[in-house]
């Protein structure tokens, strides 16, 4: 019997095993090795994306990025301890919110209201180093899901609602910004509620809230955050959105609204007066 075929078969089998072993050694380190890639940090807080290092590199190579709304258990604990935020809405509440987003007439009304606030959004955002699209997205969401009658002065001053205005801010935010004393008199509280009910003043306070939280998180206030081009900024924006509303699923909605073509055009498009046909 010619030994050559047998030798060739053994050689091929050995070669296949060697290749399989090499592939296995290359793949093995990529499985379930989790670490925290820090995005926003300060003493006592790391807002980061919990992700596998090799997998992150693979995502970058494929033109993808880690999910900025993914918070590690440690981050959630720290945010809950420091800011009192909590988990997502109940599934029923999320379904209701999604249903409201599908109502075209309601969206049209909300966009019209947002357009009236556009000048204030742009001026205040530029002044405080805040992304105007983040401001617009929060306003759109809060106005879209506002409770009927909550902006009526009578209802606001009755104490029936704890938050007011387009951005749904409370008296506690004015206290945190140093605009209202914790021991304010009833007259001062009434005047503060009137400020919250004023749409333009409410937008100013929202921008002030975002600037205040940026400082607390150790984020530079010298430039707006850009979620489209900087993964670190996207994570920071997700954290700011979470802190504004306090619900874990809120960040996902806000980042989606920030990419909404109609809202994007509303904030950034250049408006030109129509030219008369008589000229």
C-alpha cells in the first residue's frame, strides 16, 4: 500500500486542528470580559458604558458605537444615591407614551409651540454652553406628554401639580439654582410659580438646570455636547436627560427626538422672508 495518501490525510487533519486551535485562542478572550469605559467622571461618579473592550473595538471597526443609554448597575446606584433618579416607566406607561407620539395632530400642535420658543432656546443655549437640540428634545417630550390643565394658573397655585411650564420644572429647581429660598414665603412661592408658568422664563430655567448638572457631573460648560460625532458626549447627554426626568427610559426618547428631522430643521434651518412677486 502506498503510504503517501495516508501521510497527506494525517497532515491535513493536523493542519485543520492547528487552525481550529488558533481560531479558538483568538476568539476566547472576546467572550464575557466586561469592563467600564468611562465617559463622564468626577470624584464619586463614573457615568460610563458597561461594555466588552474587544466588542467595543469591533463596533468601532464596523462603524457602530456602544449604546449611550446603557448604564452599569454601579452607575445607576450612584445616580440614584446622588440625584434620586430611578428605574424606567412601567410597561403600560411606556405604551401610553408611545401612543401619544403617534398622534399627528398633537405632534403638530407641539411643534408649533416649540417654534415659538425657538429664539429663547437658541439664545440661552448659546449663552450657557448647552446643546439646543437637547433643550428642544426635552421641551418637545414634556409638552407632548403634558397633563391637561396643568398650565392653568389656578391649577398651578392650588398645589395640585408639582411641576409647571413647558419643561415641567418644579420649585425645587429654582431653589437649586439659587433663585428661591428654601424658607420662601407664600408670596415668594406664588411669584416663583408664575415664573415657571411663563414659557420663555421656563426655557431659561431648563437651560440653567442642564448647565448646573453639567457642572455637577464634571462636564465642561465651554462647549455644547455633540451626540452625533462624539460617543463620550452622547453618554453625557443621556445622563443629563436621565437626571432631568428621573426615569431610565427617558434618555432613549430624548436621543431619538434629537435626531428627528422636523425638530432638527426647526432649530437649525435658516428662515428667509418670502420675496414679493411685485419686486
